[in-house]
């Protein structure tokens, strides 16, 4: 009896691409929730601890999908990407700039994961400073997506919706920050 392989050569490419888009979507949701949490968003139906927990759990799921994205990318034999290129930006022979942006976003993600795992051993200031890297990592990951994979209309739609969601949450965050700054007495510490 003949049987077809479960995964063909192109399956790795499809898995890598799909997990990359799922990662972008999850990180967009994480970024939006992070901005809303930082902006002190809450309601009776969505208390702040719910938003924070959802942010944390979505982050973990997103990291899992990034791991799948990277592993399937390395398993794909169509394009030979060295393990070093996953961690060291702009060292790949294949689309070095766009893949380098992905490596840079991955490095930011690793810094966030490591500092979150050892958060209890870090000062709040150090953890928060490193966590601000997320504001750099997300747009770099978005640029990586645009440069590597906007060959389909639905990809452009995912990128556009992601951008609009983060810009909307960012505007909400800035508006809340301004309201908070306006209500503080002059000369008070931030």
C-alpha cells in the first residue's frame, strides 16, 4: 500500500507563512491590550485584571506561534536559512533586509520573554524599560511581514487592520495620558 507523506516539501513553507500571520495577529492583539492596560482601560464588564490576564496569555500563545514560525522556516528546504540568521539580523543570504527585520523583532521578543520570566528578580524600572522594546518590536515585525509576504490581498488586509488597531489603541492611550497629565497638579512627578 502506498501512502502520501503527511508533510510535503511545500508544507513547511505554508506552515511557516501561516504561523507568521497568526503570530502577527496575536501580537497585534497583545499590543492593543498592552496599550489599553497602560492607558488604564477598564469597565465593569472588563475589569483591568481581565485585560492584563488576557494580554499576558495572548503573549504566551503568540510566542508559541513565533516558535512554530521559526522552526518551520528552518525546516523548509526551499530556502536555506541558517540558524544564525534567526538570531543575528541582516546575515541571511535570502532577502537579508526583510529577514533581518524578522530576526530583529525575534530578538526583541526574546528580550521581553526572558525579562518577563525573571521579572521577580528585576526592578520594576528595568523590567519596564525592556518592556518598552515591544513598541519597537511590533512595527519591525509588521515591516518584516510587508517585505516578506504581501503578495496577496488578504495579507495586505491583515497588515492594514493590524496597523489600524494599534494606531487606534495608541491614540486611546495618548488621550488617556493627556487627560491624566491635565488632571495632575502643576509640578507633580509623572
